[in-house]
């Protein structure tokens, strides 16, 4: 089975390509620039600009994948808000190009979306009406709608607050930021009035594997089972790693003014994925231990 993964140089992309490459798929990784995946250095990798329609058409037609996992995106809300045209190009137009090319061969399409398509009052179920609070969320929702109208067999996968092992040349996750500062004896301020469902990266990989194997069309949330504030996460990291939790100061969101609106109570419900995909994420404590044992 041939699987194309876009955005293979990113955080989820690197872990997903590593995960699937160990399961005997014929994996083709696509991203901008040189291959940065040091976990899986011998990937079948192609450097590509996904904003070039002809390049996408050529590689899809040549490879004829059974599955495309579209993971590439412009994903920083603040940057998307300041660069709306570029955001639309990177998040919406590229999805349209990939869907057009995929339609010529009739492959299965998995779109990696985000919890940012929703507003407040999370955790959210798949059946809730989207209400994005910022332009990044709007762009991802536009792409979701393109996927649903494409006529292809598809899955839309929505993750939230991904964490896990950090590798060289990949930006560390929030957990690593906490660990690194506490190890240096630095005091840190962490918000305590937001709620998320932090998700271990390899739980997402397991959920995507279930989608590939079951081929059940629809929207699925792949998130953690614990609802926590960033402050609660930071304290758990400190306690598990035997660091000084007293260095962590709980603050409100107003301490860190942001250019774009973000939901205070976000997160995703996972009952659908549990019932249909057999998805069962590990606890946050287990995820912290797994993150720093690798």
C-alpha cells in the first residue's frame, strides 16, 4: 500500500512517517526543503512546493498512492492572521490542488485539521457546529469543506495540543520548555485559566493507523483523555521528573496578551474514535514518562 504524507518535516510529520515506516507501508514523504527527518533518515523523500499545482499533479499521477495524508499546513495562528493571503495559499489552495490530483486516481484522503475550527465551551464533539475564533481556524475549516465536497473517500482528523519526544532540529514541545527552564532553576509563568486535552503524538499515530486499516469515512477527534490547564500540565511534568514545582507560577491569560483570539476552554471529545476506531489514548502522566524516556 502506497501512502503519501505531506509536511513530513514537521513535528507530527516526522513522528508519523517514522511510525508508519515500521509497518511495511510503501511510504512517500513530501515537504519543503531537504529531508529533516533524523528519526527516519532513509525515507523515500521528495522535495516539493505544494503551492505549485503542476508539481502536485505530476507526483500524484506518477506515484499513484492508495492514500494521501495531508498534514502540511501554515499552523501558527498569529502568523496566519498577519499573512492571510499566504495562509489561504498554504492551507486552502494546496488542499484544493491535492484533492484535484487525488480525484484523478481515486485515492483515499486523510486530512489533518485542528481543534481551532471550534470556539469556546470545549471539549467539543465531532457533531458540534464549527465556530472558529481566528483566521487560522477559518482556513482549516475551509479546507475541511473542500475535502467533504471532493467525492473522495476521506477522513478528517482533528488533534489538539500535541506533545511527545523532541528530536534535534524540531522545535521542542511545551513539556520540554517546562523541563528545560526548571532544570536551570528558572521561574516560569504558566496560564491556569485555559483547558485543553493534551495529546501524545504516538496516540495520534495509532489513531491514524486505525483509520487506514478500517477506511471509515468521516470526522474523528484524536485527543488525550485528560482535561488540563497548561499550569496543571507543567506541575505534573515537574512532579514526574522530580523538579521544583514551586518555580511555576499560575497566571491568567491576560498575562500574555495575544494578537488573535484563542478559546480558553478548548479540547476534543474522543468517544467516537474510541467506539469506532478502538482508539484508547494513554494518560497524561504516562505520556510525560514516555516523552522523556525516549
